[in-house]
C-alpha cells in the first residue's frame, strides 16, 4: 500500500467533509401539512413532501414551502354604499386553503395577498348590488354570492375557498340614530293602531251590554253593586251614593229576598 502524505490525507478529509456538507444541505424534511415547491435550474420540477426528501444542491432550490392547512382571513369593506345608498362597514371572515401548491407558487406572485384583494373587491361589489335590509336579513345568500365570485379566481391560483361569512355590519352613528328614531316612530304608530282597534272592540261590547241592561233592570243594578264592591273591597274607603241609587238597590234587595224565599 502506498502511504499518503499528510497533504493528501488532509485533502481526502476535506473532500469527505465537503461531500458530507453538500449532501446535508440537500436533505430536507416537510411536515405533514407542508409541501415544498422545487425548481431545477429555475424551472418547476416537482412538489416534494411530506416527510423526508432530497434536493440536488446548487442545481435545485426550494422556491417556497406551502401549507395545506385551512387559513382564516378577515376581509373588511369600510364606508361602502349599498344599492339604496346607505354607507356601511362590513367585516367578513374567509376560510380557504391551498389545493395546488404548484399553481399557488408559479401562477401568482403572492397568493395570500392576491386572494385577500380579490375577496375585498368581490365584497364591495356584493354590497353595491344589495339593499341594506337584504344584507341584514339575507346573509346566507350574500355569503353564497361572495363565495361564487371569488372561487373562479381562486381556482386558477390553486386555492379553494371553503366559505365566506359576514360577521358584522355597521352603519354611521348619526344614521343609526336616525333609523332608530324612525323605527321607534313606526312602533308607536303600530301601538296606536292596536289601541284604536281595542277601543272599537270595547265600545262594541259596551253597546251589546247596554242592550242587555236596557232589557233587564235587575242585571243593571247587580252590575252597579258589583262595581261598588270591587271598588271598596281592597281600599276600605267610603263611597257616597245618590239617594235614588240607594233606593234602587234597596228595592233590588227586597226583590231578591222574595225570590230567594219562594
């Protein structure tokens, strides 16, 4: 065997160390929810992961590691006019995820920011296409329309919009106070209508009762006695009655006594 000089031995050790360092830089690990988009000499080559994978040093590089988990993004539209020209502030939440890592990295520069801007534009268009009352009472249909408007762009970028939900709708304070006064006036008007209808029903009952009392004087006197009793049973007060009414009540008592004896 030919003995190596110390220079040759050092060179061999250096080469081994260099090969080990190069190989080490090529070994990568991706988590279960991650995918690595790998470019070879600047061109898309493959999507690697999850788990252990290897990239050729220098020739290949990881362009981006993409998460496949569901993301939640808050979308806001401030001072946006509805179809009936009501300025409102709307806050929504959008649930989305990456389904095609290659398209998400290659087809669009910043897929997350691009999706957010597209969703904000779609939200403003949806607000302008609906009345203020519709936004409050038909949120489910508005959510569906928003999801449909965003899905077309998101699909081209390798994204999936699972749902978008209107979380809050606010109007300016002065307009809110005006609408509150209007609603209160409508409630008072409705209450007065109900009160008037009740008065009519009560008056009709009084007319019917008057016809009964007109035909039966004893019933009228009994009603008068009942009213006096109901008035004095709790308060214990003294009531002054006209002499004519007392005579009528006395006569009624006599009649009832005779009828009871018979």
